[in-house]
């Protein structure tokens, strides 16, 4: 269990044990490495200076995709690898990943024509080893319009239809971490590495860490340390001896969320923006989200934010591809921005830099994993842990087993079994005093862990409270099983509500803070600080709180 209430115990473990591996970074890459290593028999500790997935791993386009866009840049290896990996990621976490049919319309004068689309998607199917039933179909312009009536009809020549996978990136990270913890990894959020410790030969022997919540400071001893901190890898390397002249180049991508009542998008679309950049528009529940941009970024990595210029760019792309949709600035309910940690390449534009990953090692033994994509997280972890295992001459570790290892909540044989599970849980929910649709949503979100939430919700129905029983159940689960320490952890990375249900966050922010304060014994100062933090995140999601600025753009 990743229980917030067991932090003191976990901190004691960190201080008392000597670990085979210390992973620095609790995003999807660090989570994957911890899971791979612990299932091979290594003793593993993982520390994250913010909340789990608080960096890039909660701020992506939320697609486990095979990288069709990289085919355009002739990154054949990336397309082949990520194409095969996305199937594995999907099978191991059916409750947080689902197939999403993607429509690629092509217009006269656009980047793609019928031949290039057909050839590109054919190559994609072959390279990515796409299942027969998910292979591409080529559509006429009439078929495109039938599938998505909002698409621009002028100059429309047809379209390609293929499959990507939509995910909840932060929950995928959480489920990987929970599985790692279940297998014996000691994971702690809000623990920052201050400096490294070395033995008499100048090799790494551990790290001094600082608890960002209560100020505790102590050392963790480990034989090998992996730096998997995404946009922060260079900063962590600076605490050690930097081994090469490689470095990161950060780029920012933003997304906007619009209600389906204004933008009734039926079908996920991958389309040309006026400047030739490819953009996604994806339906998700009662919302549609559009992204992403690609601009160089040198500001605060902890809180990247959309600018009005970013939002205007995406709205212009929407107007261009969906001319009948009357959206303007006031319809953008929320936004999010993420930073891509790309490996610097001289003279390349932001969108041209490769998404490949690389492993670097310093003279002191610090292993750094840099670059890479969400889709490739499991394979990257395998490569890193192969390298880590070789450092132990006296210990024998097992092979990598993550290819067929279900993540927490994902214990299903196949999609049919998962769908049947959702329906049976929807019916069962009623017995716990939960509405059928709510039961189905909980089953879809938490998978095989849903019974814990049903029991919590049932216990909560007897309590008189401003907070609905199901919301309290989700908070209890986030605190006791997912180490949520603050209301921002809960509303952003455990539920995604800040992005896809911002009205709910605004309605319950004080009550949720009160409830979490009672559960986690916040001091008065902490309670005020955490509520203010959440309010700042709400402002950032609305682009510095100025929701009506530039409404005529």
C-alpha cells in the first residue's frame, strides 16, 4: 500500500536499509524502473521531490500512441518500438487505457494526401505490428463527413482511419507505482535529493534526501542510483560529475478543454493546423480537448502554464478544421501545459527534435535516462534495469517480467472481461447506495481495486456531509492507497478533475481541503497553504485566472 499515513514507517525503512537501487523521480519512467527492478529481485527505493506524476507524466496528450508523427520525421525505430509497446501498455492496464479510433482527414494543399496517408498508415501498421481488426481504413470525403460532420468540407479529399490508445497518464503512473509498492519497493513523494554521497573510491553510495513536507533530512544508502527526473535530469546531474556534453532542450506543449455542448466532437481527429503542425482533437466524456503546441521553454518547470498566445493558436486551429464550431476564448474551461525533456540537437526547431531516449552514465556511477515517450516507458525501464543488474557481480537477478505483468487494478485477461466487469460492478454499486452510472465510472477508473471504494462509499452514506459519499470514498482511497498528501494531488493527479471537471474543483475545494485536513492532521498553516496552492492551480488552468481575456480571438 502507498498509504499517506505510513510515511513515517517508509521514512524509517529508507534510513535503515541499504538498497540495491535508488530511483530518483516518480514520473512514469521512474515508476517503470522501480517496478521492473523490484520484480527481478532487487531491493528498491524511489523518491520524488513533488507529487508522483507531477511533472510531464500528468501533462501529456494522454495518448499511448505509436508515433505516426515520427514517421513523418523518418524516426522509423521510434515508430516500430512504440507501436509494439503501446499494445503491451494497453493489455497491462485496461482500466486506464482504451483504444481510440483516430480520423486523419486530408484536404487539398494539406501536408497529407491520399497516397501519403495510405502509405504512411500502411507502414505504421506494419512497423507497429497492429492487430488485424485495428488496421487502417481509407475513407472517401463523404465517409469522413458521416463520421465527423464538423470537419471542414471545403477541399476535403478523404481520410485515413486508424487506432491509437487514450490513457490517463497520471493514473497509469500511479498504477505502476502501486504495483511496485505491492512487490516491495519503498516509494515516497515529496522527498528531494539534496546531494549525493560517495565511497572512498569516489563512487556513488547513496543520497541525502529532504522531506519537503516536514523538513526531515537523512541519507538513503544504495548500491546504484538512477536519475529518472525528466525535465530535471540536468539539475540532478549537476549534483554529481556530469559525464558527457549531452543536455536537455525543454519544449512546452499545451492543451485546452472545451465542453461538448459547444464543441460536440464525436470522433478523435488528428489534423493539420494552418502552419502545418499536426494537432489532436479528442472527445473525453462530456468534454473535448485539443493539443498540442511545441515551443522552446526555459521557465519554471514545476508550473508550466498556457499563455493567451498558446490558447489563441489552438483556437485558430479549431476554427480552421471545424469552421462551423463557434468557440472562442470564453469557452475554454481549462488548460494544462507540460514540458518535454528532449535531448538537445543543434539547430533544430522544437517540433523537429527527436523523441528518442538515451542512457548516460557518469564516472561516479550515476545512471541517467533522458528523453523518451510515455508509450515507451516499460521498454526504457527494461533497458535501464538490464544495465543496473550488470553492476552486481555477486548477485543473480531474474529476467524482466513486465511485458505480461498487469498493473494495479488491471487484473483482466482481455477487453471483453473488463467490459463485463464494469457492467457487473455498475449493477452491484446500487447495493452500496451508489448510482449505477457512478459505479460504472468507478469500476472503469479503479479497475479491480473498485471494491475498496464501494466499501468506503457505503460507510460514508451514513455520514451527514456536504461532500457526496463517492467523492469522500475517492479521497479516502487516494490518501490510504495512493499517498495523496494535498488537495492538489487529489484533484489534479488522482482524478484529473482540474482539467476535465473544473467546476467540481471550484465547488468542493474548501470542503475537500477540510476533509483531507482532518484525515492527515494538517496544521492551520498547512491547511491554508494547501488550499492556496489549489487555488493557484485553478488560476493557472484558466490561464492566470483571466478567463475572459482576448475573448474575440
